[in-house]
C-alpha cells in the first residue's frame, strides 16, 4: 500500500486501529470487572489501592481518551457537511442523556428485587457511564466552539486549576473527617483503611491533602452527591475529579486533530509518539508533587494515561493501518463496533453468571470450586473465568457485527 493511499485511509475513513483499540479496551474492562472470585485476583488486574498505577487503572482513561478522538472525527465530519449547530447540539444532549440513563439503569437492574419490587440499595448517581456522558457532553461542546489552541488552554487550565484547588483549598471538617482526625482511618469499600497525616488548621477546617476520604474531592462527593458512593466515603467517579477526566478527553480530541490534518502517515506517527512521550515526561515530573492516582484522577494521572493512550493508538495505527496486520484485531473490532452494548451486556449478565441464578446456582462459585478442586491455582482459575465471561459477551456482539447491526446511543 502506498504512503498516499495509507494517508487517505487514515484521514478520510474510520480507523480500524481506533475501533480495535476501543474494543480491546472494553474487553479488558470486562475481564477486570468480572473475575471468578474477588478473593483471588492477580495484582495487575486490581486498581491501585491509592497512590500509584496498575494496568487496570489504564482502562477507563483509555476509553475516555478514545471518546475524545471520536468526538474529533465525528464532529469534524458534521461541520464539514455544514450540519446546523442547533441540530448537532440536540443530538449531543440527547446522546449524553441516553448514556447517563443507561448507567443508572445498570445500577438499578442489578439491585432491584423483582419479587418485592423495591430497590435494595440507593442509586449511584455517578459512575462509569455517567462520567462518560458528562465528558462527552462538555467535550463535544468545547470541540464545536474552539480551535486546537484554545482546547490546549482549556485542558491546561483544568489540570493546573484542579491541582491548585486540591493542593491549596482547606477541607471543611465533617463527620468522616472528624472520625479520621480521631482514629487516623477512614471507611472505604475495603473496610477501615489507614490514612497519612492530616493537619487540623482550625475548628472547622483541615489542610488540603491527597489522602483517601479526607481530600477536597471526597468531601464534595459527600456534600453534594446524593445516593450511593462507590467507596462509601467518596466516589472515584465523583464531581470534582470529572474535571481532569474532561482534560483526558481533550487530549484525545487534539490527537484526533493530528490524525485528520497531518497527511504523511509516518510524519503523523512521529507527531503522535512525540506527543505521547512528552505527556509522559511532564506527568512523571508532576507526580512528585501530585501523585499518580486513579481515584483522584490526579493531573499527573491524566497526563500519564493520556500519553500512554496516544502512544498506544500510534502503535495500533502503525501495525494495523500502515503495515496492514488486521486479522489479529477481530476481537477488538467486534467489541469496538458495539462497545457500549458489550459493556451493558456484561453488566446485565452478571445476574446469571455471578449471583445465585434462578436455579440456585452460582456459576462463578461452582467454576472456582471445581477448578481449585482439581489443583488449578485460585488466581489463575479466577482469570480463566474472567476471560471465559469476556468471550461469552463476545458471542452476541459478534452476531451483531456479522449482521452489520451497530447499536449507537
């Protein structure tokens, strides 16, 4: 394939590499979300307990990054076709609403007692799909109304502003912080966890800090977010940390612009690798004063994961779109073509494959008991079950793919 034909493919058509990266990201999300047993999971398949980063911590920011790239592709095309902005805004708002609504539906679906017609737990109003909805909404609006220079400025303002607020603004003392001052611990989904030193600066405030449960983002979640918080005293997809997540999407939008405007394929890849490396370099320096932290979506975390996502996409473009090695990407392309559908199916089918089913059988528990009973290591058996579950979800998405049915919210 000539450089010109590759360039035209990358500039004007849907990138196979982008679909594949999106699909592999969703497949990885299913695997880490659905082990055979949460008591037997390899460390890289768990989120970092607080500061630091694991392979699992990369999955959600990669998807947010891909949302940004997709915004750039989709709305560049619409603006070129001179679609009225009013019509574009209506579709953006409607799509964001649908994504958010599906997120709430998944939460209710898994926690509704169909026999007593009651919700067993409070609604979690924030979460993975709600964050995607909010980031998509504001990311698309920013893209339609700014050029790339202003987008860089907005992303920098979000990241620097978030860091300054988290590092400098005192945190009001509430019941959780009062308990933390007395005991040196906070409550999380893992139970009672110790925290580092927090400093009381007055009767009503503690100093700004990056500790679990006592930082400003956690306090805002408790003060402003109704319903259920994922970590009990804070939510990793809470309000304040959505700001740097939006910056992650803007990084994706800027990468999308490079893909659309730079014609020479190898020059394009050079720009992407250089951009990714630069983001990693800045993130590493920033992490000394604002540590890598997925729960906080720290500014260094946003840059670090954005840099890795940029380099990951560049590698996929080189291997798939330029060199033409496509066959190995089928799983990714199938998942990527119906990404949200696959995610929703994975969430809904946990009722059958993880909890006691209508027949009183827990498939995950039965599988783990059998595999460990014949001598398979528990963590390996747990990973096998997660991969098997991912492949089960692949079946309906593959049927949709073969029939060219692409469900878009």
